[in-house]
C-alpha cells in the first residue's frame, strides 16, 4: 500500500474518501521512516536495553502494532480489548516490566509481519468509512471529546514519538 513514488505527497488514495486517503498518506510516511530506522537490525539489537527501565526497539515495534490494533477495536468495534486480546497485546500496549519480560527473542521479520498484518487490517477497515466518520466525536481521554480523526492521528503520532526513541537506542548501540 505504501507507494514509494508518492511517499512525500499527502494526497487522495484510490479506494478511500479524500480525507481518509490523506490520513493514510501520513500514516504511510510515518511507517516508511520507521522501517528505515530499523532496517537490518539483529535480534540482539532489537532486544537491547539501555538500562533497566528502558524499552527495547522490538518492544517499541510491537507497541506500534498494538496501539494500531487497539484503535481499530475502539473506533470500529466500539469496545475495549477483551481478555484474549489483552493476553496478546497487553505487554506491548503497556511496555514497562511486562514488555521487557515478554517481548524479546524475535527477529525483525517477526515485528515487520506483525506491523504489516495490523496495517493491512487498517486499510480494509478504512475502506468501510468516509470523511464524515473521521469527524464523529466521542468521549476519549479524561472525559474529553475527541473525533476519529484525532484518534487515528494519535496512532501515527505515537509511532513518530517512539521512533525518536528507536533512533536514540541505535545511537547508543553504535549502529
């Protein structure tokens, strides 16, 4: 879905309404830069911890997939993750001790596959909505109103934020 000829263009994407396509354009660029930041990393590099409180690059990649999945559930199914989903995605959503304990030993292909599977589901779900859906409001954090546009902006804004951590970790590892 990421069209490398148009990676620097925020524009319509065939099959999506205009604003949905532009949102996907921004999400695709964020993902493109994330993939460039993790290219060719080994399992040891993906598992590297700068200190006892930090997150690994692998955990951050799993976090990107978990956040996107959680927003699929919240905005399309109007529910929280169930117990089974939390068993799968909880450590990546929460990171911290649980993430450090459970998210390790995977190669880059594992994380890339996870990211791709979740993103492909996002592509399919976004085909089912239009620009009006982006502007639908509901209660969000701390009892404040938010629209779907903001919620999905937050998905890639969170990725961009944590990608900065990935770049810092790479520098600390000397790669």
